[in-house]
C-alpha cells in the first residue's frame, strides 16, 4: 500500500504513547517499538500534539528522547509534524480517511468532528489511567471500522 492510499493517523503524545507505568512513573507505553513500526507500515502518520504545534519535529524529539533510553528514537522519523493554532482539528484533512488517537479532546474539537461526521474516527486512549490502553489490536479494529464505512 503506498502513502497515497494509506489512512492518515494523527497521534498525540501525552496520555497516548506516554503513560503511567505500574510504578506511577511517566514512561513510554509497552511495546512502543512494535507500535511505531506498525504505524509506519500501515499509515500516513502525523503528530497532532502541543509538543509540535509550531510544525517542527525538533521539539517532539527533544521531549521524547529521555524516554527512549533503550529504544530506537529514529522510529519516530516517519511521523510528520503539523502546525496549528487553536484547535487540533484545524489540521485534520476531513476529505481523507483518518484515525485520531488522543486522550482528551476539547469540546470545540468534538463539535468539529461531529459536524464533519467523523466523531467515530477518534480513538480515545488514556495511557495515564491504563498503561496498556493503546494497542495495535485497538488501532486495527478502528481501522477496519473506518474502512468498512468507506
């Protein structure tokens, strides 16, 4: 599948790929490397996070590098930054199929998703409350759901 036919994946960081481990420490989710390889192979990926709202990956890499000790930080290279001002929905291309993985949406963002008929495209994940909340299986199920609704 080439990038033109891949579903877009919009990713947040805090509460999504960073969560609280059983020791209540902020840490990368379990199996982060497998997850990132999966996203690279299956999606056109974009950061939709306050850590790069100015449109640069530098701040994302700087923020995440300390958490990547023992992991391959270059696995983040396929995720493109998006620049946005007020709402993350400013950068979602509603004309293309997408999944948005985030732990918390603003009320205004929820309204935009509903107006666009895309509320179901949001995969709510909260890895602060459930360290194992983000799994490839959950993303695959959401992907199948998005594809089936065409």
